[in-house]
């Protein structure tokens, strides 16, 4: 049963982190998931920034020539790179 609770906490935390980063990180870090998983996903989520952050950024860049799609794709690439580097750090014993 503990594994089922950990999986539910994992998905709840991931969902919250992609929408609103602050409350998502708080919820996720207090879950029963493995510390390495918490580290990898929290680092990736912080790099991505959350959809709330993206909405705020879009409002700031709306009057500029900066592409919202390019910004969003760049944040996804940044999150993937952070995830890979975090996995490497965990494997090396950070």
C-alpha cells in the first residue's frame, strides 16, 4: 500500500509542479517518494518553471518580437537537459 501512496504522491506532485511551481515543489518534497526521484524531478521542474510562470512571462514579452513558441520549446529543452544532468549527478553520488 505504501508504494501505491508514493505513486499517487508522485503524480500529484508532478501535476502541481507543471502548473504552479512553488506549491508543487512543496507538495512533492513532502511526499513519500525516493529522495533521488524527488531531486531529479524537482530540478527538472525548477528548470521548466511551471505553466503559471510561462503565462506571466508571456504577458511580459507580448509586445516584443520574442516568439512564445520558441520560449516554451527552449524551456522544455532546458528541463530535459536539467533532468539528464540530475540523473548523472545522482548516478555519480552528487
